[in-house]
C-alpha cells in the first residue's frame, strides 16, 4: 500500500448531482409502490425481496463503517477519498435500523419457526423476544457507533463550512464543531477518538453481526447450521464496501474538488483490496463447502444442494471409486445445474471470484478505470445475487428465478434508491466528501 502523507482536509460542499438524484428518488418511490403492491398480491414474495435487500444494504453499510474503522486502527494514509466513500455508506446504518424494525412485521413470511414454531431444543434461541431484541439492539448499537465515528472523523474538516456555509449543512457543521479548539488540536483529537472507536466497531461487526447473520439468514433453515456462516456473510459486507468504494472512485474522478485525488496509486491499492478480498470470500465459501461435502450428512448437505444443485454434492451410496471415475472422464452433467438454484449459484461464483481474480491479476487493470469500474460493479451485483441465493431457497425450493420478477426488481431498485439518496446527501451536502488540499 502507498504511504504518502495526507494533506489537511476541508469539507467541500457540492450540489446534488442531477439528474441522478432525481432518478434515485424515482427508484425509492417505485420501491415503496412495489412493496405495497406486493403485500396486497403476494406478501411472501414482497417480504422475501424486502429481506434479501435489507441484508445486502445493511451489511454493505456496516462493512463500510468497519472498513473505515480498519483504516483508523492501522493508521492507513493511502485511502484519501476512499475512506470518505466508506463513511458515506455508513451513514445508511440508522436508516437500516428503521428498515429492520419494519421487517419485524414480515417475520412469519420469512422465518418458518415464527409461523410453525421452533425445533425441539432451539426454543430458547428461536423466539421472537430474544430474536428481535438482540438484532434490533445490534443495529441500534451500530447506528450509535456510526454517528459517533462519523462525527469524530468529519469534525476537523468542518470549521470552514460552519463559518461560511449555508442552510442545513452550515447548521449541522456548527453543531458538530461546537467547542472548537483549533485545527491541529482537533486533528489530533479526531485521530485519538477514531482510533478508540475503531476496535469497538470491528468487534461489534465481527462478533455481533455474525450472530445477526445467524438469526436473519441461517435461522430461515432451522435444522442447518455452520459456525463459519456468520463470518462468511460479514465478509461479504466488507467486500461489497470495497467494491462500492472502487466504483465510487471511478465515478468521482472529475467531480469539482476531487480532481487529482483518485490517483493511479490509490486505484491500484483499492484494486488490490478487491482482488485479495474476493479470493478470501471464495476461501470462506470453500471452507464451508469442503467439510460438508466430505461429511455428506443429509442434515448438512441439503442446504448446499438447494443452492448449488445436485452436481456438486454426492448422493448417499455413490462410492468414492465411482465418483473418481466419473470426474476422470469429465463426466460433468450440465443438466444437473438446472436443479436447485444451480445456474444462479454459478453466476455468483463468476461475479464474486472468477471475474475479479482473472481480470485483476495484473497491475494495469487495477489502475484502469474502464476495467476496474466494471469489475467493481460486477462484484456488487454478484454479492447482491449471493444474498438472494442465501435467502430465497430457504423458503422457495427448486425455482431458481424466484428472486426475479416485477415486485422483486421494484423493491430492489427501491432499496438502491434509498441507499443512494442517503449516500449522496451525506457526501455532497453534509459533511460532504472531504478532499485533500495542498498547502
């Protein structure tokens, strides 16, 4: 990673980008209409689409906060604007708290144990009181940490905005810079504050949101469990934040005040993160798959069979010798990928690992916007698709296009619109993307 010193930063308010901001408003309205229409015509589809998008965007936002906390813990100088991009994603976490509370009303359409009761032995864990108290509590804690961290991180950049800004941005900057002690003192205090909050955020995400993932995703299949699953879901959130930062850098290169900030060196660094984190995502998946594959226990294999199809699992009674013989002749039955959600899972693999690995293998692609940008977008789509593959097969078996339809697409665009409205408003109005200035 590059270690160039970072010049002082000052908030640089900009206008909201048009017409993209209006498009996001239209997406948000479309999402609300689609969700309400879905509740009337097909409530289970509406709630499953809501839940899959809630998981994706919540983990993306929490991953963004964790990523910028990591930068603070290790004292990284290289990220520059990429740190501010990650912080803008974290601004969505309080909204995710509200969306999580709304999701309580759809529990019976998402979780079998809420409708038909918990399995014997799991009643103490799978009950609505413990479930929602813990998960909404985790979102509340993460929201508080996000506000505290963002305030501490942005405060040193806001003095000029508090003195010379206008409107809401000026009022918020005045509030966040109350008791100003001077530029240098504020920068030192900010560094200490974020360094203190960083490990707390990391532990909350790594441990707390692993249990959040157990609850919100794994408990949809009561009988299935994997100790690694929570960390796999959490890592997907960090990977999605890295990809979103990379894509934001590509789109922000020519924004006023940002010229010269998205350098080749920084693009190379964020590209290396995409490359390495994508490999680790595949490693975590493989670590779960391999143990389940070799164990070949019906209570474990059904979860993967529902998602990968029959091709990647061994039937009971299928001998090791027969299996070795079939693969030695490349007896790969493509038709078996039509079982479960096989082809969709193959698309997830391609988007999240194959394409990033082979395209970003060299240095030049990581530094080239027209290559790195599409790879980042592919990763984001693949991770969104992965969240759907984790959720839909738990309720709807064997229909690999259950996640795709007018209601599902409308709700997905609605979540995207709400997320981008928060990100754009935070990054362009208050406290905005703070960029380096050369003294």
